[in-house]
C-alpha cells in the first residue's frame, strides 16, 4: 500500500515541478524561465532574452518593444495581478502581455519566439529557443536620388549594428568576399564573418551619412546625403492610416482598426487640403502597404501622423500620443546630424525644412493635446522607437485614438460624429503647428 502512496505523491509532484523555474537556453546563453501562477505558460526576463537573440530592445514604464529587421513586437506591461483568476486570463490569452514583477519585466517565451520565427522546444526539465542563422540570398547596388543604395537580401530578417568602421549583420552567416561597385561614393563592399554574424564594410562611405532601412528579408544601406528639397515648396503633410488589407490590426466584433484609421485619415486629409496644404495618405483604400512604401512617405514629410487603435485588454482607455524615442542614438544618421547642425548659426533654410529640431516634435504633440482637450479628452503621452517615426525627419506623432477593448472608447470609435471630431483634431493640430506653433 505504501508503494502506491509514494507513486501517487510522485505523480502529483511532477506537474508541480514543471510549473516552477526551468533553465532556458537562448542561442548560446542560459537564462531562467518561470511560470507566473503555475499555468503552464513560460516567461523570461525581457532584456537578457532580447540581447541573447540579437533583438532591438526598448522599454518604458508601460510598454516593451522588440525589433528584428522590419519586424516590431509591442507588449503592454502590466503588474502581476494578485488574483490568480485575473493572472490566468492574461497569460493564457492569444496575445499575452508583458508582466512586471518588482523591477523586472517578463515576456512570454513561446509567443515571442514564434513572432520572430525562432525555434522553440521544451521538456520537463528545460526549454530552448534558437533563431536560425540567416543566409545571404542576394546583393544589389543601385544609385537612387543621388545616393548609393546597397541591397542585401537575407533568408530571414536581421538587425544591423554599427561598430567602428563597419556594421554587424547579427546572425548572418556569409563567407568572406569583396564586391566592387560603380558608386557615387562607394568603391566596394566587403564582407567578413565574425563572432556575432557578418561584418559589412562600405568602402568610400567615410565622412558621408549612412542610413539603414529594413524591409522583409532585406537590409538596405543608403550612402550620401538625401537630395535637398526646395525651400519654397509648401509643407507636405503625410497621414498614415495603420494596417490595411489582410492586416486588419486590432478588432472587436465588426470594428476593425484598418477601417477606423482609414475613415479618419481620409477626412483629416480633405480638411487639410481645403486649408491649402499638400497632403498624401500612405494608403487611400483597403490594401496592405509595405514597410518600404510607408518609410518613403515618412522620409519626405514635414509633418507625419500615423493613426492607430489599441487592441490589448490591458491598455488604459482614452487616446494616446507617441513621439520617437532616442533620436540622438537611433535616428537615421543624416536626420540626427541635421538636427545637431540646426543649433549652429549659418546653415541654410533648407536644412531647417528637412530636419526639425526635437522640440518641434514636442510642439506638434502639444497641439494635439490641446485639440483633444477641447473634446474633453486628456491623452496619455509617451515615446516609442516605432520604425516609421524614426524615418520622419519632420515633426512626427503616432496618434492612438482609443482602445477597442474599452466600452467607452469603442462607442466613440464606432460613432461617425466622433470619427469626424478626431479628423478635426488632426487638421487643427497640424495647421496650428505649421502656422507657427513650432
């Protein structure tokens, strides 16, 4: 009889052990996976996990964003609930949030791994996440708009990291080689394998601005200054209705983010055109627009407004305004340098037209906040490293119009009158900014 009791106790203990901490091998780094609440969903500390996989990492009090090439994954950070029922609802959801436990931020392991195409495996004793090595699949050199453009096609998305005279393409395995190019600035491109992937050297780029742009399965280097725009050209306002086509964005019942953003963007554009501004939309119908096309519009804009709606259950209700974070470190090289030059005397007006100082971005957000206040709404404000905003040399803001999971926000977003009111907010804020509120 004692044998049966020991066997029963052991069988009950095995699941319990499986719900405690486990070693987690990420690339070549051993981390610790933990199971909040014991519901079978593994979590890991965010920053070490991102570093081990070679992901871009950015965090604030309320969100964490990871990046791999053109991919971005955003998590809302919520404190671990005291109620186990509330905790279970969060961690077993289709889109689990990041959890804050003390000073640490934890990410769901399997969900994050799958979002970036990493291999995930596990057993009763350990877990493993591996991002397969990327392979070089194509090389191309072009001259576009007076700049050298080097296009590197890879088997998966990779991140580029500047390191001294060269660039690391993290996780890319390529042999040592040299490509001669008939460039305006470049003479050749050299590749050398290394510990973290492959180093790329752009011979001839010394002293010239180099921008990096990510596209699905591609990294592009732009060498040389962008063509100057004529100072007498009227300002260009670009409105970016988030998502589109098969990418519906947030949804609740028959409400889709892609539809809401397009309706508001169209009316805002019409209002601004009646005010005499040049206005373009990144999309004017229900279609999925590439990251490349959106960044090209962002790079031309004096004012860039990206429209979105929150879909997470843990996002606070109400509108939110986000501006680009870490301009000095992460903005495209020419944009960052141009903004520094603006502080010095003697530079032409065209430079001021191309790259507005950081205070201008804050001024645009201030105008949005004022106009929303006229509707009785107080927006949350924050910073984000979202890719599109980083490529907007003018003033850029991401306007999140509300949270679909909140009943009050949902009612406003579904109301045509409220959609029109949001369009007026955009038009009035942009007009006030361009008329001198900078």
